[in-house]
């Protein structure tokens, strides 16, 4: 559950004020700063912190299972857009994937929490994107925003972003991290115009992808300005490939470099993805 904006800002004030000033956000691409931008170069006082605009990354998906490729994308987005927080939110029921996830939502959320905990210790394959921390705490956070709905209906991103916007200050920016193929399909999502208004979009490029492919989406000039391309992301894993390795019993060899040890241990303990060894325990056991 997301903390309220006021509680979270109080936490940040207590965390940052005793330390060194933050560097300026010079890397944010082609966006005008708000009137509060003069306070964002260094958080020296509680008042300055209270007025700072936050950049919140939202990274949704199946996370079935969460793996080091997800972490590589989250790190690259955090560095390129100087994100203050990155919420990793497994989706309970994706509207465009009727077959659903292999693992239940509780298990996937628990594994995402382990991935976030491991972010500070897992080696980053791209030297420019060292683990980001605030006062010794990783900025990557598990989020239950896309938890199962009471009526069992699909989770629509427009509803999730609306709830997230209500949790934040009006000045804060939401940047959705999404793969290029998924974004090119955004016209099939519910309320695409509202989606493009609620958030900015970090489109993670794949080989051969270029911005001209966005022309087919019919974006206005204002909408196009809210779409940013993230290139050259080292993504060493795919969830589909990992599940196949696990089903073949390749847990101890090929799958190990693709998953944090804690996530692999969780899969063993909960007998997920066809892994038969290890005792079954409660899905929330590994959540701290």
C-alpha cells in the first residue's frame, strides 16, 4: 500500500536533510521545469524538500517471475530520467492476456519485493547504471496497486494511474515504463487518451525500433512530447524463457544468472513453474 504523500515527504525530509545535497536533474529530457525547480538542485531545508517535484516511475507487468531483465530496465529508466521512486507493480489480471499468469498474484508480489531488496547487491551489467539508493535504501519498491479487484474484473492501467495520481502531489510527475511493443498497442488499451494525459511514457526500445513507428498511433504534438525513448538497455532475461528453463529442471545452471538468489529460493520453496523441490509455505512469508 502506498504511503500518503505527506507521510512519504516527511520520510524523505528526515532521510535527506542530514546528508549531502542532491545533484541537479540535468538529465531529464526536454521538459520545462516548474516554478519550484530552484529548490530541486539541493535539498538543504525541510521547506525546500516539501516543495520539490518528485519523479515517480511506474513499472507494471506480469513479473512471472520477476528477473534481472526487469531490474536492468528499472535501473536504466531511473538513471536516464532521475527517478525518485520506481514502483514495480505486478498485474493481477491483464486485460489483453486472457490466459493469465502462471503464478498467483501473492507469489508474484512477494518475488517482486525480493527483487527490490536485492537491487542494491545484484551486480549491474551496465556500468553507467549503478544501484540507486536514498540513504542506504533502494528506490525500487514493490507495489500492490494492481492487486486483484474485488469483482474479479481485469486491471486496467487507466484505473491504476488514476489511483496513483490521487496518492501524489499534483506537481509530481508519473513516468510509466513500458516496452516498445506494448506501447505500440496502446490504442487497444482502455481510454488511451486519458492514459497519455495522466502520465509520461518511457518507451523501452528493442533492436530495430525507432520513433517513426509512433506515427501510426496518431499522437498529437502534446502527446508526442510526453513520450520518451529509452535505448541501449541490457536485458539479459525473459520471463517466458526462465519458466521454460525451470520446467526443464535447469534451476541450478542456466536459470541462476537470470534471477536473484532470493527469488530462485522462493520459487523452490513455493514449487512454482513446475519446480517440485522444497516445502510449500505461505506466499507472504518472504515479504518484510
